[in-house]
C-alpha cells in the first residue's frame, strides 16, 4: 500500500471515529438533561418542603433554586450522579446538606433525589 492510500484510510477512520464520539456525547448530554429535568420536575410536584441552610422553602422555590444552579453548572456536569452530588445536595457557600421534608420524614436531598431517579421507568428514561 502506498503512503497516500494509507493516509486516506487513516483520515477516513479518524472522521468515522470522531462522528461516533460526537453522537455518543450528544446522547449522553441529552440523557443527562432528561434526568436532571425529571428530578427537578419531581421536586416541583412534590408535596414536600426543602430545607436549605436551616431555612425552609416550598417545592416550587426548591425546584427554581435547583434549576438556577443547574443552568449555572451544566457545562461542567458530566453525569446525573454528579448533578445530585455536586449541585443538588448541598450549598456551594456553606457546604451544608440540603434536606427534603415530606410529611414527618426528613432526608437529605441526595437520598431523596437518588430515590426518585431509581423510580424512573424505562419509558421515562428516553
């Protein structure tokens, strides 16, 4: 095989690999966005209060807060677990864990959101 043919094959292979990688990245980004919106939607609809830095907030205020944090951080977040752990579980300023109170039960938002994500059905995952 001559050098020109070899170079063309390598170049073609590079374009194919780049296309596959771009498609995989787009699918991962879409899945992440879908998961985050699913979680924020559940927070918005929950009959719960949200405790942030010792102060209680409504479900609507909590959802808005998480959406604002997501909008700010989404370019740096690479997974749903990372969103839950680094964006939706604690204050960036104080480091205090967020809590969700539903009825008499109080859990960290990390536990609550992880549970909601686990409840997501296959139909909702696409």
